[in-house]
């Protein structure tokens, strides 16, 4: 959460990156977060008393 009086500190490595590099970094972080959540969600679903089957 950010408030109007907060000071935003951006690390130097991000300040020096081009727009394309920042986009790649965002995608890399998003992918790692998405992969981490898969395991947690899978574990939670496996603990449920009801089984779900998704058809494609």
C-alpha cells in the first residue's frame, strides 16, 4: 500500500534498465509467482473432501 507522503525508493538496477528489460523482468517475476502459487493451490485442492475434474 502506498500513501501520498511515502518516498518511493527504486533500486539502481531497475533505474538503469530499458523498457524492454523491465518488461522481461516483470514477466520473469510473474512466472515465478504463478509457479509458486500452483503448488499451494494444488495442495489445498488435494485436501478438499470433493474432487474436481476439469474437462477441456
